[in-house]
C-alpha cells in the first residue's frame, strides 16, 4: 500500500511538472519554457513574466539620458571579445558557470546589484578592475579569478576563468570599462564575453530578476 502511495505521488508530481511546462504561454524560445540553474546551495529558475500586460520598470523605461556619460556603446567592447545576447547568457550559466569554469559578472556598483540582478551573477564592480598602483583590489581579485603572477612579475592567465560581464544596458559604460581594463592587464580576449543588453534588455524581455540576500 505504501509503495502504491509513493508511486502515485511520483506520477502526480511528474504530471504537475509536465503541466507547468506546457502552461508557459510566454517562453524563452519555442523549445525552452524555462531554465533551472543550480550553483552550489543556490537554485535559480529563469523564466519570462507570464503576464501579457507587464511593462518594464520605470527606472529602465527612460529613452534619453545625458551623454556623456550615458552614451550608446558600440557592439564590441574590445578586439576579440564576443558580444552575446540572452540565449547565449543563459547557455553560459548552464555550462561554464554551473561547471565552475566561468563567472557571470555584474559589473555595476553594489547599490544596483542589491536592487536586482541576473540570477547566478556575482558582483564585481567595474572600478575594482582599474589597473593603477593605488588599487589594492585588482591583484587579489585576478588571483581569485584564476590568474597567477609569474616569477618575472607578469600575469599568467592560462588557467583563468571565463567571464561574461554586463551592466545597466547599451548606454552603460561600467562593463565595457571593466572589459577594457581586463584587456589592459593581459586577460585573454577569448575568455571575455560582453552582454551588451544588460539589465535593461533583460527586464524588457520579462526575464527573472534575482534580489540578493
């Protein structure tokens, strides 16, 4: 009787899960209703808002900001650095981030990050990447990312992690600046990725936002 009850419970759970999948009217792609990401003790469900009347948050609805500093940025953040969209970002989370081979980096200042970020992102503000002698954070951070200082005092990034960086949107300079500074210290361009759309495009598509604890 207990075995029958357990089997019934499993079947009911499976039916509920299948029903939830097909209930997604607003999918990420026709084949992908949502994505589940597991990072250590954290579990994230990335999906799109199912409310067809939802609109973007007022803070990101502005079409015009003073330029400078809020200027439209080119598609490329640096030579050899790949620019990606939302599907590629989600794939990066599923592969590189879940396998500890890479990090999704929110390069905005902490106040933006704590207000809401892309699920699975870590916060490394753009000013930490400034390659100046009075920046005490750069070297320890690069070491945490897999960089090593050789006997000659130069950086060896052969074992460094892949980094995908983003900020507030195509008008935001924080992640492009971080990428430029990483390139200046020798971080390999083929290990850097730029999500140009940033939080503004992420919100525009109704994708899940995570508010860090």
